[in-house]
């Protein structure tokens, strides 16, 4: 089951609000493992691209200051019915996640 | 006992001593509902009855924190979990049957009184009974995780339906009375009753928090809590919450699905008569 | 110092080809392919702003609004929503003044594509102003709100 989810809502100006919920620990690298006492290494999403029909229109930049299982929302002016919105993220370890959805 | 009596009298509710603990009628329970709901509608004039299902978020004293909930509800963290819940519900048993074949009451009528066993059936118990009847292992952790998700999935299909728990049988009325007494009895080292916080002090501050109104408790459960999600166990049934609450007043918690919490759940569900189901809930 | 091409495989070539062909990527508004490390590691708001916008100058604007709780329920998950009616938005940044690394998150937009909203759930170590910056039409605008962070009281 894909762990990155997307919601698309039509907004007041006719554009689309895109909200993405990713499953990710967003570790700062400062937290200690309670059992071992060792610091849990930093592990967080860095970039998240928003594309319409394959063309990137926005990039969100994240860091460890963003909450665990992050929610990132943005609105885009250009998406219309029938378009496909895809979101792809990459973290500091090179791991990735992606989700895509058709605009109603 | 004296304070219990005076507070109950102050609310115009039927006062019962230990010796008459069993003698409560359907009419008196209906009166209790009207008194309980009337108390809150008067205390918080701008809050409509159906708004109480949103818990503390509906209270004016929570206005400075309400945006947390409103923004979280733009895309509730429980949504991916609800997809998982649907998959867990739909997975067939080894014998080919599934949860849709279980003998369950409508979600807005739980807990259900069973005259034959003189017991209350909670949705949790009915799901586990169904698993056992179909040769499956019952779920051990009845407060969190998979059980909470299954409950959320089933109950959410009844969203909008008004709470309508039946209390017409004499045995049911006895269970009601046990729950009512539990709710109004002092307990723990802090010597608080549920009512002390959630009736008398509803909307007031306690340490860094605001006390929720008792009206509406449980209607939105299971709850998905930000605080619990930090330790990887975000879901909780109403009995999980009861245990935590009892610990907060330094009382030993009772067991989930035991008689005390079943009775308490029954009392609260009856006090919520008419409130629409809204499952699951996002809370702090 | 990490540099990473975030656009992978065919999407990269296709995206740039399609967008450049359509004339949507103006030369002054190419989306950066690298994560703005200097902004994220800056220990002061001023340094973070200089790293991200090139300058710490910003003017208050009523055309940038912020939805955020006055008091957070949990400092680990504080929802913030920035909205603006300004035209020609290039970037939005959310900064938590009193966090050890104040730069929390940002959004960069290709020319003409901004819809005027950016939201995120962020971590706050203590009560702090949450400062939101919007670069529009070449200028940086700002709005701010204090969010109180307390240790919770009574949740079981």
C-alpha cells in the first residue's frame, strides 16, 4: 500500500489546493533511542516536487523542523479537470516517495 | 456521598442510595438525559447539541486552540489509516466468511443490553465474539490498533445517525445505574469524579488544558490522537481513554471491556441520546 | 555539501522540455534543483533569510495572512497555513524565530503557477513568533503570529 497520499480540492479562485500526507519519521538526528542510548540518525524529506502532467510547477523544501508524517499543502493556479497531478519527494538518504491523482 | 447527593439534587436528577440502586425507571432515565443535556445547553449557549460531538473543540474556551483541529481536519492524519481499516475489515476469515457476516447491531445503538445473559454487549465484544464464532483468534489488544480501526470502519458507516441506545429492560436500567454512579463517584488520590471535571468544570482550565464537556463523550470514538501518534499508537477506544483518565486522577484503571467501563460507556452513550455519530475523531 | 538532482529519469527530461518549450520557465525563475542547505542550517532568522531570499529585508503586508493556532496543542505538530492574494508569487517561507534552526520549510513556484497558499505541520520547541515570508514581484513581504507552546495538561 502506497504510503504517500494526496487530496485535491478546487479552491475559491478556480485553482486547486493540493495536500500531501507522507509517511516519514522526519528525524532531527538529535533524539536518542531509549533502549540503546544512541542518537537516531537524521532522516528527513528534503524536496517535494509538484507536477502537472509531468511538468514541475513547484518544489517544497522540507527539513527536520517539519513534523513526523508530514503534511504539505499548496495551491496551484494551472491545474484543470483531466490533468494529472503528481508529487514526488526525496529525503536526505536518497529514499523517495511518490503519488499521483487525476484532477476531477 | 453527601456531595454526590447535593450535586445530583442540584441538577434535579433522581437521587439513589445504595439500597435503592436497582430501582430506576425508564422515565427517570429520560429525565436524566434531559437534565444532563439541558445543563450543557445552558452553560454554553452558543453551542448546538450536535456540535458536542466535536468535543472540546466546540467550546468557546477552546477558541485559541481550535485552529489546531480545523487545520488538522483539512487532511486528517487518520485518513490513510481508514484505508487500512477497510482492507482489514474486508479480509476474509479462513472459513470464507468475513466481518460483514457478523451479527452486529447498528453502531448508534451500542452498548446493547442482552436480557438472556443480563449483560451489556459492546461493539468490541461483538467483534471478538464473531471472530471466535468463525474459528478466528479474538483480538487481544482491545484498546488500540487493529480493533480500534475495525470499530472506526464499522461505526463510520453510520455517521450522522443519532445515538439511540435502548434502556427499556429492567436489567438494562440496573446497568445504567451502575454507570451513573461510577460517573458521579469520587475516585483516586485526587478524589475527583468524572462529573467534577466534565460537568461542574466543563470549559475550565486544568493545568495546561481545557476540560471537555461530558456531553458528547464517546460519540466520535475511536479517537486518533496526536499525542498517542508520537509513540506510534495513535488509535484509542473509549476504554483506552477511560483508563488514562482514571490514571490522571491517580486511581488504578479498570480493565478494558470489564463491567465498570462497560457500565460507564452505557451511561455516557445514553446521555448522548440524539447526538449524531461522527467517527473517527482527530484530537490532540 | 550535498547536491542532488531531484528530477529523476524521464520525468526530468520531459518536465524541463515541456515547461521550457511552453515558455513557462522564465530565466529568472528557474526552480532550484538543490535543497537550500544554507537556509536550513542557519542558526538565525536573518541568516536564513539571506540564504534563501538573498536578503533579510521584508515589509509587513496585509495581503499575506496566516492561519495558525494561538496556542499549539502539541509542539511536535503545529499546523500553519499561509495565504496571499499577491500576484506573481515566487516563493513562500515559514520561519520559527525561536527554533534552533529557524527555517522550517519553504515553497518555490514556477512563474505563473502560484495559487497563493502554502501549508505545513511544523515542530516548535517553545512559544515563538511564526514568521511567514512571501516573495512576489521581486519583493519580499511578511506576516507574523505568535504561537504559544505549553506542555499539555491532562490527556490520558
